[in-house]
C-alpha cells in the first residue's frame, strides 16, 4: 500500500462503501487539517448542457451572519456563456421590487444564525465547483437513476452525487441530464466522511425528494402536452417529427421543463434546509 498519497489521488466509492484507514490520505504535506464547519458545505445542481457540456446551474452556500452573506452574492453579469438549458431562471414577476429590469442572480435566506445564498455560480469557489461538476459528469459509472455516488480528492473535497434525467425530445439523445451534489470543501477526508456517514440518510432522502418532485412535475407537463396533441387532432406530433428531422433543438431550462416558475426558489429553500440541518 502506497502511503505517500499525492494530490491527484482519488477515491471513487459506490453507494455506502466507505474508505478504511489504509486508504485514507495521510497529511504528508504538513497542512494543518482545520475542523470542518458549515462554511465548507455547498449543494450544487449541475447539468450536462448540449451546447456547453457540464455546467453549474445553481449552487447554495453558507455565508457569514456578520456580513449577511454579502461575500456570496453575485453582481449582475453577462449571461452570454449560458443558454436557456443551463440557466438558473427566476421570473422577474416574482421579484417584489420590479423597478430594475435586471434578472435576479442571487437568493438569500437567513435561518437561525446562518445565511444561505444560492447563485448561478460561486464567486469564491468558481474553480472548485467547475472541477466538481466536470468530474461528476465525467464518471462513466454515473447512472442518472438517483443512486448515490461518492468521490473524494484533495482538490475537489468530498462529493456525494445523485444523477437524474428528464425526457425531452428537444435534447440530444432525447434526455436532459442533471446531478445534485453535496460538496464538503476539505482535504480532511476522515472528518468529511464522518459528517457524510452521520447524515447519509438525511441527505439521500432530501435529494430524492427534490429529484422526485422535479420528475413528477415534468411528467405532468408531458401528459398535458400529449392530451393537447390528441385534442388538436394529431398535428403537433407531425411538427415534432419535422423538428427532429431538421435537427432544430429548443433549449429549455428546468423551470420550463417542470412548468414551475418557483422551481429555483424551491431548490434554494430545500438546499438551505438541508445545509442548516446537517450534523457537524
Ligand atoms: Zn448551455
């Protein structure tokens, strides 16, 4: 067993298989392993976009109560590098102060003594989040059937991943692929695994509820579309065939796919609740 673990060593764990002492990375670099607190946690919604590849659609992080989480808010930014499919979309109709026409880019909740902020990307952990998403979607074993998958390395920390997909004949391969990821940004694998083990059922159950909700809303929408097609005398399927033949694909975000303009606000609330409730 090679005890001299380098930065590029990774664990790849399936389901509840946990590392044993021999496979734990040793603190060979002399870096002090700080205690893990909630500021190191985040929950990501990732998407494998047809146009842009693995992208972060939304990330929820824990901010400092003393700053009100301001350090996590993102300013208005150009969205040229995002398409509809990989965008976090919050309807302006839902924003009370409609005096500005700019889209909402951040959501913030204060619960007890912590602040929870959701954004399209993380200002302070952009590189980390990007590497986590790329890794999550690059794993050939990710099944998109909501079975949990874990990976750990010194760069990406500990990641609990659940993949899922939605049928969409306007997407490549007729499906859109997503993943929910709980990330602990630490090199301290043992402490991180302890936290994950202590909260496994809660995180898995929470993610499953979110995924089932999204899939259920999406199936309802498909049913509605099919009923409408039947009422319209079957003209729409012909349009569908025409579109497919001409490879015209329409990009859709999660809000459209679920016909729920509150979906990202709900995700923010659910993620905040999960992060708030974790036992450290
Ligand atoms: Zn995209």
